């Protein structure tokens, strides 16, 4: 019961923050709500007993991605004066479509599918298993991801670098 | 040793990486890297190939494999890797060997080009693609390497698509042509590849696997043959047929079959070694290889209702004759060969279409040898013409007056080169004889005869006679080419000053000439009188092992003199007629056939106007569509509607002003305008260049699909 | 149970609660609350002492007396300062983004306070023994960056914004060597649990002694993470006035101040835990309560070292700061991690492993110091030439 | 035990919200934020299925980590692009940069 109550609170918090992210006019505030929403998602991960991912979420999403986003917002600061609308012409249609899609998805999730759920505990050595899986069975995806990161690192530096005059 | 399988494609790739990253500055090291890596791949390849040759049944039943888990997909893990069975071994005998020879040849041919290193980097990358493709043990990996070849082809066709300052050997027009040709090649083959990708996705959806050993297993094929799909327009067909035809489209694009053949002749803008390697011997035959590889999928549906085989046979036969006739009326030495390649690939598809698996593989192999030889020979000729042109200019022979513009590829300006460059000439003639199927001694004769015999034996008379006529035409244009280039008198200063090419170019020619003649002897049928007893159909029994492993029946054809004699007559007759027209008397700058044949000649010379047709239809349609959508509201719909309605409304209002309130009319007019405006705006959304609009379309589509899904199921 | 084990207190407390007839869920809840309160109380009060210590210590180094008026030895000086700050006017600039502006100081303190939970003060004395403790520390550390960014942006002041930028650049850059340094003990101990790491350092196998290079790496990056001298150019008065908290005054400024000193304390505690054996020491097995004592001794030693550095060194230039992180510390950290991973996998007895690690660490340290020294000498030479040319000596 | 469908519902809602952000915002950075929300939703889904079907198999965790990695790479490159774009055009509004030629 307590868990369920916590889940509902966290879920509402997360969804509310996410809504503010897409609705708020001020981009900086949007980004702050994004961080809050990331935090909520991290708590959801904890509720799923994936503590490692939760901490990784905080470390990477809040510590790195959100910081980068805020940084980028500050660097393109002229954009936030609010002279123009933050939304484009199709926002209404997009909203309508999103709502319908959301309702359809919720309907499917709630009524249409019987997921094969098993009642099992997360093994105590889940993180150790994750570690050996990353360098064992999933070593190729892991390596590909690291190459991707390297490429992104170099690419980002090259793109954002100011041309030497 | 099996673990080293991956090295065969990996070594050239390593060479590519090293050249691009490090040795780009040093031409010698770059060429050395590529050639060295290919040489090692060649040795490794032959090791595996000969293992298969010595134990064909064992290897066919239990291919040499190297497989690793690639990525987990749902409930299973997608394995990928390389394998060598008999079919791969046959290709593995040919591909790295040809690569090696042609790379050596390129050292001489490309000498002095400022992008020498880059050329070798691309070649190495291409070798990776081709070797990986033939070794791949599943369709997805094969497709990746297939696309890699496509990229290399694009890069190499457009190799001279820009000119560095101070480069003299290419002119502006050539640069433009190279650009257009590379884009054309890329886009045309993409059409086939996209259809093939669809086939691949469907295949995966149907079978849950893409490994050859699993999708070609008899039980899987049975399942595919039994399941029926009904489609709009095309009607009802088994899944196997649908998948086979979809995959065949990939081969049509890659092997330049009608209607996607248009890119290959233009691809001759690339350097000649590229034409030899990619656009004659290996990449274009990859399409044939793919169909040979997936042959059980084509073959599984019962004969009679098998429209996949019928389709393959039709395309192949039609292309064989179609391209051969165009070849008669070309003047560019390489274009003749290009059309000949298309035609010969058509032969192979025709063979596959009538079920002649072994004959197709045999012709594929032989064709690779003699066509590579012909291209390299033509490269040597062009090289010589280039130098001759240069020399004649330098020595003040000055401006000769030619009725046509100078072009080193133009056969009308050649002639009499036999004495100037004997090695090139004799090897070229050997290749030409092989191509035209000169009886008994040449490789081309044996492989072509095999196809014709199969067609005769199987009772496919239309196929047989079309191919026989194509054989005659082939012999004719080959003879025409040989007589125009090497015999008679030189018809330009350049031809007078031509001289033999360096050793690095002629040695590969000689080696290839040996293969172009002698390689065919391995496939002399066992039943052939006299000779057959010596060879005992070695190649046939080799491939037979592969067929048995695929659970397909394979029979030794009884000897039949009729197709043999027809084939011999066609070959010798074609050459003889060519001699009558082109060899007997000195030639001018106009083709002796052009006048008597008139319109037909024009049709051939202009390639049946297929290019123009595409320009007028496909390309124009695409442009028109773009224009249409852009202009839709502004010009054609809204303005007339608004104007018309407005005019009508005003007249109407003038007539009945007293009776009807002006407001209503105004509203109708405005409302109509508004409706058309909204409509126009909406239609304009289709092509706005803004990703968000497209995403909205995706959102709506997905939503509709999900809602429909809820409603239906 | 050993009467000198601090855990006995917990046992007693739990029996007491059960005696009151509470449900198990409530006991967990109350325990959580109590632990939180204890940690909060400890953190906040120790800061008061810490500020006094810092001022006194700096005073002594600089041959002054330091605070000596309020209370005995000036002990109540900090309390007086806190009272002053609380009663000062709380100013919010007109064009500031109010919500963010007010949230930032809270977030700064929050990020630091969260860390107290995983610090093992003694055997069994730990808020929560997370099995991913070290990763948790790193993750929480990254929240502090957001606080600085928010403060810098919301103040609507160009110096504050610049300070915010500098903070992000510095903290992000030094987070990487810090994580690398922290992963060396993690690799060696084979666990990310703080308690587990301490337990692996029994019998003076302190990781700081085995791997001095990693320890030094951690200390340097901790200095930077804490925005302490010589890395305090984020609030360099002479350049950007006071960095991201320029507009803050009164209580909100006090929050930043609090976060700063709390961070110092916690970074020292983490250093003591990861590298100096935490509560390990002689006779801890017999008298577990001694562990708390050892832990505080070690923490205080590191604290004093930090203060010593602050009182002694001038600050770096921003380019020097970045260069140090990316060109020296990150490569060094990578090498150290690789080294530790290799040695751990060597099939040799533990003592030999320690020896190899020690020797190689010293070698790496010497090499790095040598390289940096050579570079600096060259740079100094260049400057000398330049000044001679321009006539300045 | 919290029912699986609750997690899926939260994930679905988060995904739709993120998608709405992607579709409706003009600012490229805001679009990126929408994408991040969508990726988070995906991760919730992945982890929920991991927890409720195969908690002993680390595949779900691996997948989640790779999603996070990709998100980080994407954010870095995306933001670098936007900064370059801002420098070039002084705008990061996506509907003002619909030309292929600069």
C-alpha cells in the first residue's frame, strides 16, 4: 500500500513536471522542470529495484545532459526574450493527436494486453551480473556504445568549436 | 585455421583504414598496402577454396564456419559470421585473385594521378565489400557488404568528379559526366536495393532468421511455398515467389538488368581498372551470385506456377538480346564492353530462370575472367591512345583535322594497333574470342554452350533461340570491336603514336588471357565426345555437391549435337560477318552499317532511348511532383477557384441583388476561398522541409493504426 | 555483544520501540527519521566548529590570532556570525527569476547533505549502506553543479552568470578525475559499498598508502570540487567579484556558505573512508567504539590539510585549471584505473599486489610531477624572456 | 506490489508528453528536451518489463544503460549543433532553418 501510494505521488510529480517542460514559455524554467522530472523517473527506477540505473540516471541525465541543456540555453540566451510564441503552428493538432494517442495507449495498456508477469525477486548480485554481462555476453553492444560516445565527443567538439580566424 | 576466415575481408579493410589515416601522402606505401593485404587475402582465400575443391561433399554438407553472436533480438540472438561452402569457394577462387591482378595493373594505369593513394584506398574498401559479401553467412551481413560495394562503386565512378588545380588529363566535360554518372549509378541501384530490403524484412518476419543455412533449409522453404499471400494488382502467389521476386530486384539493380541497366554504361566514366573489377568481374556479378545463393527460394514453388523463375528467365533473356544489340552500335570501346557485360549477365539470369544452376555459376566465373581481361585490355589501349595523343602534340604533329572530336575511348580513331602493342592486342583477341564463344578452345564457349544445352534440354525453346541470336550478335560486335581497334590502318595521329603499356599492366593481361582460354576446360561436360572423358565434368560434379547439400536434384545432361552445332555456328558466323563488314576493307569515320540499317541503327546507337525515356518520365515526374505541390494552391487550384467563384458570384449577385442578401453570397465566396485555402495549406504541409510536420504525420498515422488495431482486434 | 560496540545502542533502541508495541513499518519509519535528524544535527553543528577551526588555523599560519573575542578562544564567533546573517536584510534583485533564485541555495545544501547518508562513521554507524555507495556519491555531487548554474542564471547579473559558467566548467572537468580516483579503491575492494571498502582496508592496508598517486589525485580533484584554493577562481573577487552568489545576501548567502563547509567536511570524510581506512585502526575489533574516534582523527587530518593548502597557495588561472584537469589528471586517472584493474587480476598473493601497486604508483607520481615541473619551468623561462624584453624584471 | 500496468501507463503518458514537446515546440533545445523525456519513458518501459518478467536476466539493465548512453551522445552532439547553428543564424528555432542551403 505504502509503495503504491509513493508510486502514485511520484508518477504524478513526474508527469506534472514533464507537462511543465513542454508547456512553459520560459525555456530555462522548462529545463529545471526537466531536471525535476528526471528525478521523478529516477525514483520510479528505485521502485523498480533498479538502484544502479536510478543512480546512473541522476549522474548522467541530471549531472550531464541537463547541465548541458541549461548551458546551451544560456549560450543562446537571446532566444528567451519571449517575443515569439514558443509553439509552432501545428501545436494544436499535435496536442490533439498526442492526447488521442495517449488515451489509446493507456487503453491498450490497461485493458487489451495480459502481460506475462512473474513474481520473482531481483537477485542480490544484480549489479555484479550486470557488470559481467556488459563485458561478457553484451560486450559488442557495450563496445559499440563506447565508440559512439567517443565519436560523439569528438564530433561535438568539432561542431561547436569556433573557427579560428 | 578456420578462425582466420574473418581476415579475408578484414585485411583489405585494414589497408583502407591505414591509407586513409596514415599513408595518404605516400603513394608507393599506399599501393603496397592494398596489394599486400589483397595478396594475403588471396592466399587465405585459395587455402579455403582448395579445401572445398578437394572435399566438395564434406564442405557442401558442413560449410567452414566462423560465427559470433551479434545482437540480441527479442527472444533469440542474431548470429553473424562467415562461411565457406562450395559456391563460396568457387567465388573465393576468382574474386581475390582478380582483385590482386587488377590492383597490380592499376599501379601502372593510375601512375601520376594526384589521387593515387585515395584510389587504392577505395579499391581496398571495395575488396572488403566483395569478399565480405561472398563470405557472409546471412543475408543481413551480405546486404551490408553489398551496400558497401555500392558506395565504393559510387566513389570510384565519380573518382574524377572534381579537378585539382594543375590537373590536365581530365577536362571539364568529363568531370561533369563523372558526377552525373556516379549519382545515376547510386540512385538507380538504390531502387533495386530498396525493394530488396523490403524482401529481406519480409523474409525475416516470415522465417525469423536470415542465415543462409536456416532460410534455405527445406522445411522453411516448404513453409514459404505453402503459405499464400494475396495482393492487390498482382493477385495471389505463394510467399516464396513474392520474396524471391523482391530479392531479385536487388539483383536487377546491382547486375544492371533491364529496366535498371542504365547506370552501367555511364559507369564507364570511372577509371578502367574499376570498370574491369567492379563493373564487369565482381560487383555486377554479385547480383547473379545472390540469386545463385538464394536459388532454392526461387526453385521451391512447383514448376508451371513458378512465376519467380519465369520472371528471372524473362528478364535475363530479354536483357541478353536487348543489350547485345545496343552493343553493335557503340563507338566507345568501353561502352561496347559495358553492354556486353549487361548482356552476359542476362545470360546468367536466363540460365538461372530455366533452372540451370551449374551453368549460371560456370558462366559467372568464366565471364569474370574474360571480361576483366577485355576491360584491362581496353584500358591498356586507352592508356596508349592517351599517350599517343600527348606525344603527337608534343612533337608538333600539331592539329590534325578530325571529323570528330578526339576521345581516347573512341574506336573510330583507333585501328592498326596490333603491331604497336602486340601483347595487349593478342590478349584482347583471346578475351574477345572467349566472349564470342569461339568453339572448343575458349572458356566462353564451354560456359555458353552449357547454358544453351540446358535450355534446349529443358525444352525452353524461346529462351534457347533468343540466347542463340544473342550469341550471334555477341560474336558480331566482338569481332567488330577487334577489327576496328587492332586491324586496318591507324585513323588518327594518336593511334599512330601509340605504344605498348608498361609491364605492370601487361603481365596481368597475360595471366588473365591464360585463364580466359583455359579455365573453361574444367567444365567440359562428361558426355562430350572425346574431351569429356579427360575432364569428366569436374566443375559440374563440384557444384553438384552443393546442389545435393541443398536437396536439389542434379542430372548430367546427355550429349546433344543440335544445340552444340547451333552455338558453334552462331559464334563463328558472327565473327565471320564482322570480318566481312569491318575487317575486309579500310574503315572510315562512319560505321558501314549505319546507312543500310537506318532507323534500327539509330535505335541501337541511342540505346533504344531508354535514358531519354527515363528522363522524360521518372525524372520529369519527380520534378513535376515537387513543382506541383509547391504551386498547388498558388496557381492551379486556389486562384481559378476563387476567381471563378468570385466572378460567378458577382454576376449572380448583380442579377438577383434585390432578392438575396449580399451577405450570403459574400459568405459563400469567402467560405469557398477559405476551404480551398485550408485545403491548399494542408496539401502544402506534405512537403515543407520541416521535420516536425513529418513527425506529426507519423503521429497521426500511428494513432490511427493503434485506434484501428483496438477497433479490429 | 561487545559492550563497547556502538551498534549496541541501535539494538537497545529497536527493542525499546518494539516494547512500545509499534508495527515494523513504523519502526523503519521512525528509525529513518531519527537517523536523518542525527545526521542533520551533526552536519549543521560541525560546520559551526569547522568555520571557527578554519579561521583559527589560517590565523595561526599567517601569524595572527584569529577570532578570539566571542566566547572562549573565539569559539562562539561563528554563532555570532550566523545570527548576524540571519538578521540581515534578505535582498532579491528586481529582475531575478524569483523561484529559481530562491531554490538554488536550498539545492546546494541538499546536494551536500544527501551525501552524509552513505558515510560510515564507525563500524555499523552508517545511514544506509548502499551497495552502490560510491556511485551515489558521484551522482549527488553532480546535483551541486545545477545549484550553481541556477544561482548564476537566476541572479540576472553578468558576473553571476560568468561565475556559473566557470563553476560548471570546473566542476564537470574535475568530476572526471575524481570519479577515476574513486574507482581505483572500488576496483581494488571489489565493491562500491562504503562499508565494504572500509572493511577491505583492515590491518593498515589503507588504499591511500598502497596507491598514493590515486590518493593525491583524489585530494586535488576534491579541492577543485570544493572550489577551494587554489581552485577558487569561481569566486575570485578580483575577476568576477564573487561568482555565482554575488547577489545573495543574508540567510541565502549563509546557505551557500553552509554548503561550502559541509562539502569540505564530507569530501574529507570520503577521502578518509576510501583511502585512509575509515574507522579502521588498532584494536578496533576489540573496542569498536574506537573506530569513530579513528574516523574523526583521519577526517580532521585531511581537513587541516585542506585548510593548510588554502592558507598557503595562490589561485590558478582558468586555462591552467582546465589544462591541469584534462591534460594531467584525466590521463593519470585513466592509467591508474587500468593499472589497478590489471594488478587485481594478477594471480599473485595480496601482499605482492600491494607492493607492485605501491611501486608503480610512486613511479607514476614521479613521472607526472616531473613532467608538470618541466613544463612549468619552461613556461617560467618563457615569461622571464618576455619580461626582460619588455623591460620588466 | 505495484502492478506492471501502472509503470507502463506512466511510461506511455511520459512518452506522449515528450512527443508533444517534440512536435509543438519551435526551439530546438526544447525539442531536444522532449526527446529526452521520450527516452526516459522508453527506459521506464524497459526496466518495468525487466523487473516483471526476467529480473534474473541483466539484459534489461544493459539495454537501459545503452539507452542512457545513446541519450548522452545525442544530447552532446545535438547541443553542439544548436550552438553552431545559433552562431551561424542567431536562431535555434527549428521552423526557421528549413533550407538545405545556408
